[in-house]
């Protein structure tokens, strides 16, 4: 099997700044009004001490990176499996990274595995896990 | 005024969003009522603007798709409201599978079940699985979300 993506290939890094306005806009768009994201006084009493970005907002950056690299395959043959390891606070900038780390046969397709992460300013991971993209195997 | 009251509610049209369950009373395997959601172009524009998505699939135009994660996020938002999850609930892990692209204006049907619902050291961990289908019954996507709910 010839992989359409070479192992070790790194996807174009995305850099994203997260703002409180963006978090409020995301709450509206996704319908998630948990006060831990929106209410400063409430969030101050939580384990995080202040408001945090929605996990799915941060994960959207990973999906954007994958959709940019594979616009045809990602919406119809993509998979994600991640853990939210640390919060992203408004005002922080994060880097979104992806690297091809393996391939496997998957129902007549070649599935490429990427290690993906959203990295905080201090170098720790906010999100980490795997993304997978299936590519049809050229039969010609 | 709390910040939450200032945001405008703008999200996909979702039918069958009247039932509120008590998560603590639900057992693993519980199935929630099927619901339908439809993304309008304005929904996608709001989502894309919020997350700052510059990928080709999110761009306006005749080929614009519902960003894959927008579908999953809307489904999760629906479950959060349906379950009346406590303030302070946080997202622990997420799995997504995308099988077919979703187009603007197309009805999507969602079937959700409770995969796990446990309490450990006073904290509840709940895992919900949602499968998304089109009107012909073709699978569009699957989502598995684990959330941590304060006791």
C-alpha cells in the first residue's frame, strides 16, 4: 500500500488567538451558554479561576487544520479522537499542529493517522489526540 | 447583568427540544428522542465567524458545506440543554467520525444514547453517543462526547 501522505509529514501550523468576544460568539452559534465560559464571577469560583474557552471551540481549530489540508476527504472520510487536557483562557494564543504518524488499511482505503495537538503558550497541550483521514486506494 | 444574557441566541433550527432529563436518574443505554436539525446559511456564517474558520469548506458559495465540527457542536449543545447539565460542566474527551458532507438547508436527524454515566469521587462522568443521518437514512456522522459534571 502506498500512502498518499508520507509518514512524518507535518501539516501547516495554525496560530489562533482566543478572545472573550469569540467565546461569546461561539456560545451563541453552538448554543452552549455554560457560565464557565461566559460569567466572570461564576468562573472565578471554579477550579480554573477564570473563564475558559469551550472545548469544541478549541477543537474547531484542529478541524480547520484538517479541512484546509484535505478539503475533499475531511468532511466525508475524517475521524478525530482527542482529550481536552488543559483549558484555553481568553487572551491566549495557541498553535495547532498535526503530523502523519501511521497508515492502515481501512475497508479498501488507506487511512492515514495524524498526531494532532493544540499547544498553549507555555508549551503544554490543551488538546491532544489523533485525526484520521481515509483515502481511496487507486486501483488503476 | 450576567454575560450570558447579553449574547444573542443564533443557532441551527432544532426540532423536539422540549424534554429535559435528569442525568442522575438515567441509566446506561438510555435513548433520547430523535431530533432534527437544519443549518441555514446564517447559522454557518455565525459559526464560521465565531471559530475563525478559513478552510475551503467553510467559505461562502454554492459548494459551502456545514463545517464537520459545527454539526457535532450543535448536537452537543442540544444535549447540554436537554439534560440541563449543571453549570461548570467541562468537556473531557471527544470522538468524531465524518461519513458524508452535510449541505446547508438539508435536514439532519440525530439519535443519541447514553453510553456511560458513573460517579467517581463525587464527580459524574457521562458519555453520550450521537449518530447523524440524512432523510434517506444514510449515516452522516457519529460523535462520542464525555463530559465531567460537577456533583
